C-alpha cells in the first residue's frame, strides 16, 4: 500500500526523526574532527573529509529517491502535491549534489594535486549534475500545469537510473583515482578503522535525515502557496 500525501504530512510532523538527524550530525562532526584517524600516505588528515563528502552524496540519494516516489504517484493520481514534492526533492538533492562536488574538489586538491583532474568519477558527477539541472530548465519551459507535471515526472523517473550509472557504474569500468573505482580499492575495505566507522555511518544517516527535513520545510511552503492560489 502506497503512502498517500496526507499520511506523509502526518509522518513529517513527528519530531523524533528530526531530533535524531540533528544529534547524529553534531555527534559525527564532533567525533570526526577530534577522534584519531589512520596515518595513511598521501591522505593524512584529509581523510576526515570522508565524514562530510560521502554523507553529502547519501543525503542527495535519499531525497532523489523520494522524488521518484512523488513522480510515480503524480502519474498515478494526478495530484499536484506530488509534483511539488518531487520538485522540492530535486532542488534539495541538487544542493547536496553541489556540496558533494565541492567537498570532493577540495579533497582532490590536497590528494591529487588539482581541484579538477578530469577523473572519470568527476566528469560523470558533473554530467549527472547537468542532468538534474536540465530537469529544472524543462519545468520552467512549460507553462501548462498538468503537461509540465507529466513531462517532468517522466523525465525524473528516467534521470535517476542514468545518474546512478554515471556515478557508480561507468567509473568502475575505467581507470580512476577515486577510491572504489577502476581497480582502486574503496576506503571501507582497507582504510576505515572502527573509530572512523563510529563517526562515518552516523554521519551518512544524520545528513540524510537533515536533507529530508529541509525538503519537508520547502514542500510545506510550496504547498501553502499552491493552496492559496487554488482558493483564489
């Protein structure tokens, strides 16, 4: 049974998951900056960026997944509120997408020697960002509400798997400096000790919850405006 928009609004009002997100983020920042990290060549203290770089991508994926739900439900029901939900999810997801790119570029500067080295992972991430930016451009180019909602929903449903291929499949098929791609081992296999895991995994969950929280706030604002316009 799918969750209706009305049930979703009820779940949004529950404070426990928001409190959990704030607690996990602050605790992971505290432990991530203060706890000792493995003495690794090249990386050194920059490995602490793992507590921020990867959680940004996890937060992005969390809200993008919700946007898919909104798009599917809009095509099924025609309820404009689902279209608004998808839109706000994509906007917040793009925000965390950019944070992931910027934190990755900063990390690359101190480990690879340049902010942008045309690594396959970086190039694929840039293409993925353009893919979702095009979603917003597409929406703004269509004036009729229902037509805009249907086309945007279909585009969003297909954009997500393409983005997954760009980020997690194609870079693994070629040489890459990025951990976990092109034969380069991932962090979790060799480099993460138990201390880092205490900060890393809570950070991924915490930032994902924060991203969802931001999305719900933006969705409520857009929903209020939509209801006002419907009444007028």
